[in-house]
C-alpha cells in the first residue's frame, strides 16, 4: 500500500462525502449521491406585499424558535408587450415552533400600501442602501445573547448592484441597522445580485462570505456565473474575493451557493447551489408545463422561456476547494404546474432536524426549495427531508464491494457507523496497521455481521467493541459491504 499523510480525526464525525479519507475501492464499491425526499408545501407567499418572485430563503434556529427570512417581490407578465413589473423588494420574516408550520408575525415596522400590519422586517437604510437584495442573516457564535450584533447579515442595494455589499446587525433578528454607512465590499468586485451568505467559521475562527460572481468579470453579458468567497476577522474588513476551486472542474453556471458548516460536523462545509441551464427552444421545451406563459417569457427574453434550474450538492474540507456532484441533488420533478422553470428549485440556506414521518424512526434533516417562481400570484416553498448524514454513501450491491481508508489516528473507545443494509445485505469492518496488515482481534472474520439501518451502531468483534488500545496509533479501516450504504463514522 502507499503511505499517504496520516489523518487525525480524533472523535469527530466523519462523512464519506468524497475521497478525503478513502485510499481505494474495489470494482464493487463506489460513492453514491442520495437525493432528498420531497414532502409537503409548507409556505405560500400569497400576501399583498409578497408575490410570485419571493425567494433567497434563510432559516435560523434560535433555541426553540425557527426564523425564516425571505425576499419579497412580484412579476406581472401577461402578454408579450409587457415587461416584468416588480414590486419593491423587501425582506419578510416568518416564525415557527417546529420548522414545519409557519406564521407571519405582525411586526408593525414598515408600511405597505399605507399599513404596517405585515411581517416585513427590513427594507434598506440610508441613501446608499435603498432597498435590499440577497439579505441572509445568521447568528454570530462569538456574540452572547442580547448583544446588539448577535444577528448579522450582508446585503446589497436592489436598485444599484454596483453600490457594494453592506453589513447589518441586530440584537433580536427583527430590528436591524447598518454597522457602518459605507459598504464593506466594493461594488466593483461583483454584482452581489444573489443570496450573499456569511457565517462565523468556528473551526478556523474567521467570518466567511460566499456570493455569486462572473468568471468573465462582473458583467451579465458574456460572463460565466460562478461562486466567489472571502474571509474576515471582524466582519468589516474582508480579504480579496476569489473563485471557488473544484476537485472535478465541472463547467456549469451556478446561481446560489448555500454553503454552510454541517451542524453535526462543523469542520465540513456543505453547499447546495442552484444550477442554471440555458437550452435552445425545442419540442422538449414545448412539452414542459405552462407553455403559454413560457412563450410570453421567451418573447421578452429567449432564456426566460427555455432556461431551467435545479439543485446540486457539494462539500469541502477547507471552505475554498469543493467536490461538486454533476448529478442533480434536487430534480425539477414530475411535469406539473409550478415547476420546470428558471427560478425553481432554489434551495434554502439552513437545515434542521425534524421528526420522521415514520413513528419510531430517528429524526430527519429538513430544508426547503422554491417552486412556482414568477408565475401566478405566489411562490411556494416545499420541504425536503434526508437522513442524518445521508447525502453521500459508500455503496455496494449484494455481490459485494470493499473500501479502505488512508491511515488515520483517532481518540475514543468504540467505532460507530451510520449505515443501512437490506435484509440480505451486511457490513463488516477490519482494522489494519498502517501497512495494511489485519490486527489480531479486529480481523474481518472476527467482526460480527452488521445488519440493519441505524444512525449510530457500535461495531463489535469477537473480543467486543473496545478499541481504546489503538487510539493515537496510525491504523486503516477496511469496509466490506453487501447491498449496503455506509454514510458516516465516528470513534466515540
């Protein structure tokens, strides 16, 4: 075997999202991307101040309260002579006790049509930030409760993207103010015309920002839509922005990015970008839903009628180099009213655990994606669920497959796996020394068959489950799978 660098994983949860910990596979084993399950439509933006162009959703869990921020806006497009007509874009807030059922609080902060009876939470401030675009709040983990800047956000002016990106703060996530009058990132580096995401990276002790940019410059014309990132120590002074690096260099255009530290393993960054595909007009485009409205959009701009968006998945260990799957994470779905259009399937920023729809099953991860963008009177947000850690797995058919890790060191007393098998399937683990020799007591034939479907199953050998004697010693793990998926592992 080769002798690559030794990875120290301590007692962290490690997901099998990429080849980071894996040295080799046999022909039967592979990494498999898993798609989430579409559930109920949980929120419809049907109030007079909302409309059919709502989006860029951010969901924050603050103790036992969930806060959903979303951009409001509406497009009227009834015939080929009309141009899109947008309401003034604002930011609205919905609240939930469970992350599934939402209510609009009557905040009484901003007027719409002469009334403050609405849930509008932010409209911009000052001469330079008239209106707001791409506003995505987060809770700053470095700030205590009650701090005037415990909630932070970055946003751009809707009317003039070139004004740059502004920093805002709030003590409660409801009452916002600018942290300074001037932008913290200059408008010459990007349009900031998508969801401008920022958060505190506690593993590396920096603020990170991710936003859309163009590899051909900041112009809409001729540029390739991509994702840039920058870091800051104080949320005000930022490094030069740089495009993300890709381990597999896919040539695709991306709108949103939705990068977030995974809450169960914050040293891993997950991303859920929206992929933008421009297609030529064809019989297949005409076969998609709502042809009449599609033709009206195409008359205004050809791409409005034939472009399509779907959801992707990517992951990173350092926040700058990402492994992005070419296959869709969220497909547009069955052809019905409200899908298969440019602007649909934008995934929300934020994920949280919710009870399974199956009594007795472990909690699932929930998140949202948009539907029915810029048609009708309202946008719809659909909830999706996926098993904990269940984004990617090492998979093998019933005929079997094998994967071996790079050398690792760990701390802990037992090895726990997140896995799933069929009734006929199984999983076994062998612990080897750094050269690949099986260690006595932990050989493959000494490992009990692992069957079932569990988030945390302790591996046992004939001598038991205790592995503390191997802690801090470089080892390899050999996994043998039959009709099984292995999602994650942890020494605990």
